[in-house]
């Protein structure tokens, strides 16, 4: 598995790790995904789609916060991946992040797994 740290922003409020697991790109954002940090996740998501990766898994286990800008990044990545014949899956959401998806109805458009292992086994 190749691992690459993408970067941090907003006084270290978000760090994104990207790794390959077979045919799947796994992105692990750690910290707060918001207006100030959204590009740190948006850029590697776009790069993965541009590189032809068809399966992207977002490991949300270390994501502490997600606002509407972060949600839009994930929704945009989903649309872009699907247009290229791929998919974006979410895994291991913390309750506070899951609540944002529940309130907005975004949970209905994503496949969400309780654990990263489950998403990788599909």
C-alpha cells in the first residue's frame, strides 16, 4: 500500500492521508473539514478521479467535524467519480459527522459503511 500525506491547513486543522489498497484509493481526512480546509480533500479526490481510480473510499474515522462546504466537496467528488464510471464510498463516520449527513439527507446518496474494513471488502 502506497501512502502519501497530502497536507495540512488552518493551523493544522486538517490532514489528509492518501493510500492505494489494490484498485481502491483510500483517503483519510483527520481533523476539521470546513471552508478553510476543504481544498485539502478536494484536490486529492480530483487527482484520484483524473488518474482513473474508479473506487474511492473516504475513511471518516478521524474526521471530527464537517460543515456544508466539506459536504459539498464529498458530493462533488461523488458526481465527478460517477461521471467517470467510478464511485465514492464513506466509512467509519463519527456520530457528529454522521448527523450532518442525516440532517441534510446526504446519507441517501452515499454508500456508507460502519467500518473501513467493510468498505474495502466490497
